[in-house]
C-alpha cells in the first residue's frame, strides 16, 4: 500500500512574515527559525563605521551599488530569509531590490560576531551564502579585532582570502568597491 508523502514542515517566508516585531532579529535558514537578541554597543559601533565608510565611498560612485543596514529582509529562497548586519547590492544587481526586501544574494554580506551568533555566522550562514551565490562575505570579530574576508571562487565556494587585524594595522579593500579602503585600526579603535 503506498504511503502518503510527508508534508514539508520547514518554515517559509510566509511564516517569517508572522514573526513578532519584538526588537530581536528573526531569521529562517533552511526552514529553521533563529532568534538573536539585540546587539551590544561595540557591535553597533563596528556596523556603523563600516556602513559610514562604504556609504561615503558610494556617495562619490553612485552607480557602484547601495549599502544597507539591518534590519532588512534578504529573501534567498522560500525557506531562507536572513537579516545581515550589513549588505551591499552591486550596481549590476538592482533587479533584486524591491520596496519590501532584497530578493536574491547581495554581492557582499557583512556579519559582526557576537557570542550568540559566532557559530551560526561562521558555519550555517557561510554555507547558505555559498549555496545562494553571495560574491563576498566578511566576518568581523570584535573580540580579536580582525576581519576574515571570504570570496567566491570560480566554483562558487566561499574561500578565505584574507584575515586582517588591527594589531597589524592592515587595510581592508574589496574588488567590489575598487576605490574603497578602511584601516583596521580605524575600524576597531573605540572612543576613550
């Protein structure tokens, strides 16, 4: 006797739209719900510095693309909806921007680690972004004052191409924004 097909119990974008607006970050990755508490001050300083620096570059290169801060829904599939700390949509990707959200992989995704997100950002989201075609992924570590830069290889795999630290006074650059650069000391130096 044939058995009935089991219904897909993974959460969807429709479920995502029903989540409460409670000040926490809700995401769905492969149909699983992840909730992250509000970030701390250092996290927000780092996100703010990156946003301001990239935004200033884009102000003089308006066709290069647009940078966005969380919260902004990035719908990668019906079962994958994330809200990265920062994302950059390149000029050749304007079709993925809608009034409500981003519908597809941004060129660049940036996540700042927190204790509660480190593993998810480094492993789960990395696999998701690799699978969906993100071109570059930066992992910012506020505990170690460093940035890991992962870039898509010819096969689409996100490969670590750099690890930049404030201690070495390294400079962060990207081929996505050829004229942009940011000193790691500038990024990680907190106000006195």
